[in-house]
């Protein structure tokens, strides 16, 4: 499908995982993709015919420059996928998690989404059209006894902020949705669970589909939200979780 033909799309966290798969999917749908990450994504941009920007999305000046640059190079911003995020090991139970980890996670996961929306929205409002997708998580919707307290709080913030922006700008042609993925089989997660199968089993038992998602399955949902196929979808918590949030008892 070429649902994003001629569209300009910004993807943060494009070097890896969901952001990388989505950059490829957006390009396959016809978009020109601006790949953004702390690390250089020039190779990916070359592969998909896009444009790479190295930026720290937790830094206001960098985000302002990013969107000013996209506007001056491409003339518009049709899609903004604010997806970069961190989940560091020093973010754990509230009893152990220090203020440094708390503030770092909130800054990278939540403040960055505030900044991305703050600088993408004026461009989209001027166009009278745009789609913003902010990556939250299923942990914004349900509690885990295996806590990462700052991460969970940060994703709750993304969810509430996205809903409010979706409502505020609904009549001006801009849609804002929060994406809530379930656990995705990223290399990091798989390595962790390969070392500790009991840890993996504890989580897998709650997934009705019985496996973790592939990044491409999340990318397919993002491409839908970015496209006009989702023209009546805004302010949503768009859940792509293999049934986790709907389950009480899962199949054996
Ligand atoms: N993997 C999962 O199971 C899962 C589940 C639900 C939600 N999520 C969320 O999805 C998003 C992507 O996750 P992923 O698994 O693809 O992660 P990943 O670690 O594979 O990729 C994240 C990318 O973000 C970049 N990044 C981190 N901090 C940045 C910063 N300050 N500025 C610019 N780039 C920065 C990293 O360099 C990396 O390339 C995150 O927001 C994550 O919280 C992931």
C-alpha cells in the first residue's frame, strides 16, 4: 500500500526497534522519512531515501532546530512519530529508584514528547493537517508487580498528554494518538530473556497470543494511524498488545 505517498514524516528513535521498522514501513508506504536519533542514522536514511538528523530529543533547542530544519528542507510535516524512549536498569521498584533515574526517564520519555508536539503542532496547524503518534505503552494502562516506576509514570504522562492534544486540536485537522504497544521482541529484551527464561515465562503467560510482538507488527499499526485510513481516529489509546489488556485468563 502507498498510503503516505508524498508525505513528510519525522520518526524519533529511528536507529533501532520500533522506530527503525516504522521508518522502513513509512518509506514503503511512499513517505519521505526524516530519521532522528542520538546515533547516526545516515545508513538507514540512505537505504530508504530519507534524511537523517542526529538530535537529543530531550533537548528543547535540538527539537526546535529539528522541526525548523524539516520545514525549511521539505516545506511541511505531515506525520510526527515521537517514539524514542529509554528503560534503564536503575529504574526499578520505587523503594530502590533514585531521583536521578526518575528525572532522566521522565525527561527522555515524557518531556521529549511535550517538546516534539510543541514544535510539530504549529507547522501542522498552519497546514490544517497532520498526524502525531506518541509512543506510550501497555504499562500506562495496567499495573506490573515487576515495577519500573519512572518508566510507567512517564508513559502515563504520554498517554494523558496525547489524549488532551487530540481533543484540543481535533477541529483543526490535526490528529494526535497514543500508541500502546505490548512487549516487543527487541534484541535487548530477547537477550535478557534468553539469559533468564523464568523471567520471560512470567511475562509470556499474560499474553493471549502467546509471544512477543515483532517491531514490524507495531510499525503496521503506526502506518495505519499516520494514514488517512485513520481519519476518524484521534485522542485514542491505540492498543497493539496481543490481547494483554483484555485478558483475565489466557489460553494454555
Ligand atoms: N520494546 C518494547 O517491548 C516496548 C513496549 C512498549 C513500548 N515501547 C516503547 O517504544 C519505543 C521504542 O522502543 P524500542 O523497543 O524500539 O527501543 P530501542 O531501544 O530499540 O530504540 C530506541 C531508540 O531511541 C533512541 N533514543 C534514546 N534516547 C534518545 C534521545 N534522548 N534522543 C534521541 N534518540 C534517543 C535510541 O538511541 C534508540 O535508537 C520507546 O518509547 C519504548 O518505551 C517499547
